[in-house]
């Protein structure tokens, strides 16, 4: 109902000529009094603009409204544009009217509250109004849009997979059980198996949806619910899929930097990564182990990288890089063996540099029925739990490859956020389910 009132916004208004009349809608982000003047920073979807209420130029009741309004009240204002180099953005609005549409109580996010990250996450439904959250969410939206844009431009079909599933893709340890009409279902860890079924119809598919992990590891890079961008391609080799991964990542990031440079610079401390152009370096798992051992890490061939090793390895690079050829023992059952070296898989992880670590995992899948059946038995799993996943291999399953990328991992690195929970509106971790 108030929308028709608005004739400009905080960003466009600053570009209007002197004395132009504007009507804006928004919230009071900050307020200070200076003699007979009150300065307000008005926040709307586009940013911030300074409003000036002058006691001598406003009817008394309107000035009182300004004086008494608490931070974060929703307001409708009218005034004239005045150019002023001291105002943020070079222009401000001298108020002629000020209406409180919905009043606010005293804002609970005080300066001392800012010192408690836990309190700020308890009040996340309010703190998301701040400038940093705003910038993070805009960059996140751009990253996601640009990922989808890459796939659509390259002729992939966007498919959707179920959230309730019956068996693990990435190991039983991180499955979330759900009561399902007297049976146990689980929340999906990855849409990969569904994508594998669909490639026999559509060849190149991608998925964008949440995945769930009951992660016991409470690190700065694990959420229990994260947004998973996955792709699967028929007839593609491990080499082919690495090319897709590096093209996707560079497209997502370069376009987002182009569109959101102000927001990125506002949040990111330090320069942007200098070059994201592929191809990215391919480090073998063997070399990675050797490099870590040389740095004094107690790690042996066949071990998975822990959080510390991953960080150390990633710090040795200033551009994304692949680690390729993970040992069979470190990977889930569906991974194809390297025919030249049966102890390793045709698989890789794409790492972010600067200490941020893994952002994708991918590789070639076993497409032979017999080989997959035997591998499932070998790993102590039950073939019955994978009945349909096995059956698709009886009917013309070609060699194929795919990968999954964690949106929050990319965003955390791009903005150099201190913790992955800062990359999502309402984070889910073992300790946090509210708000
Ligand atoms: O490495 P993951 O577990 O691989 C898979 O799920 C494959 N089935 C994907 C595929 O091939 N289609 O997960 C893929 C990516 C990781 O590299 C990481 O970026 C992200 O998903 N990820 C998480 N992000 C945040 N919190 C967690 N707990 C995550 N677990 C995985
Ligand atoms: Mg992985």
C-alpha cells in the first residue's frame, strides 16, 4: 500500500539534480542530533542515504516524530535533494515530511552486544539488517545466479532431486535420520545418484539444492545444511569434469566480481585473488602428502587430509588448484579406479587458496554393474540398499563423471569470512538450530 508513495530509492536519489523532490521508504539505520538538526541514515534495499531534519524548517509535530522515532522504525519520507560533499555519496535529503509507518522498540543490538558473536547469531533475524550481512547476501545471490548461468549457457538441464532418501552417498556416519511413516528415511547428502540416473535421458544435468550432513566435526567450514551445486555428465572422463569445474568456478567468481565489486570490497579484507583464469594447477595426492610431510605434518599415504593439513596445503597457493588421484581407501565406493594404478581413484578435489581448502569433490564413477556390485561388497555395504543405483548399470550406462561444489565454501573464501556460518542467512550447525 505504501509502494505507490515511493518515487526513488537511496541509490538513484543521490544522482538526481539539486532541489529535486523525492519520496523514499525505508528504515532508520542510525540517527544523531546536532543542534537544531537531526541526521538520519535511511536504509533501503539499495543502500543508505542521509536525511536531514531541520527544526526551523519542519512543522513541530513532524520534527517531534523524527526526534522520537527509534532505530529501525519503518518510515516514509519526503524532501529535497541537496548536494553536499560531506554527505555519504555526495547528496542528502532535506526533509519536508516524515511518517513512521511501523514503529520500532528500542533496538537490542547495542555496541556492547556487537562483542558477542553468539548473541548476534541468536538475534540473526535482526542482525541481518546490517551492512555486512546485506553485502554478503548480495554477493551470495550473485554467485548462485552466475553458477546457474554457466550451466544454462553450456546446455545443461536443471533437474531437481528428492530430499528424503534411503541410503548414503557419502558414508553412513553423516546421515540425518527422519521418521517416515514408521520407517527410517534420511535427509539427502548429495543428489549425485539421481543425477547419474538422469544422464541416461538428458546427458548433462545440474542440481542446486540443500544437502544435509550430521557432521560431528565442528570446524569453521562445516554446516549441517549447505547449498550444494552438483553436475553430472554422460560420456565424460575425470579430465573432462575437472575442466567443467574450473570453468564454472572462474565464471561464477569473475562475473560476481564484475557485478558486486563494491560489496566484495566492503567485506573482504585484502586484495582480490589476482588471477582466476583456468587452467588450474593439478597437484597429485602423492605430491600433496610429500609437501605436507616436508612441512612436518604427521600424515601418511592413504590418510585423508584433516582440517590443519588442508589449511596448510591451501596456504601454499594463491590461485585455486586441484588435488588429484585420491587413494581408493579415502573415497566413497562409487569412485572409478585408475586403470594404470588400481590403488588410486580417478578423482579430485578443487581447493581454494589462502588457507580455505576444499570447495569441490568430483571424479569418474564406476559404470560397470559387476565392478560396482563387487566394490559395494568389498566395502562391507549391502547391495540391496543400492538396488536402483546398481540397476541403472544394467541398461547402457556410459562412462560418466560429475562433481559437487559447496556454495558457502566458495563464498567464505571469496569474502574471506572468519567462519562458514557468516556465509548463510540462518546457519545450521550442531549447536545452532534457531532462529
Ligand atoms: O565432497 P562431498 O562430500 O562430495 C559429494 O557429496 C559428492 N557426492 C558430490 C558429487 O560428486 N556430486 O561434497 C561436495 C562439496 C564439498 O567439496 C564442499 O564444498 C561441500 O560440498 N560440503 C560442505 N559444505 C559445507 N558444510 C558441509 N558439511 C559440507 N560437506 C560438503
Ligand atoms: Mg569432498
